[in-house]
């Protein structure tokens, strides 16, 4: 089955993961497929966590008026901005 994902956001990742769980429960995919999806998803989530941590650190530095902090703050992505606003 060809999967189409509207965007590469945490919200769409969550949707895909729950769809994968449903497919596994309904015996539509095998366990090896589920393990592979789980491992890839874990890496994606870890990369988001690192990015969120970096943005929080940049924001903390910016508040200290360090001259290089403005450059660090440019690493913000739309998805991370939305995630930070929601938390």
C-alpha cells in the first residue's frame, strides 16, 4: 500500500504510528515491519527532542544578550515553533 503523508510534522508522525499499530493489530503487516517502523520513528522523535533542546538553549542564551545567540536562534523550524508553543 502506498502511503501518503501530508507533511513531515510530529502530528503526522503520530497519525502514521497509530495507523501502523492498527495495521499490526489487524494482521495487515508483519512484526518485522512494525519493528522497522518503530526504530525509524524513535530516531525521528529523538532528532526532534535534540532540536527542541537546542532551540530552548538558544532562547536562554538570547535572554542573556550574548552576541552570537541571535545566530543560534535561526535554527527554528515551523514544526519546532509550533511544538514549543503547544508545550
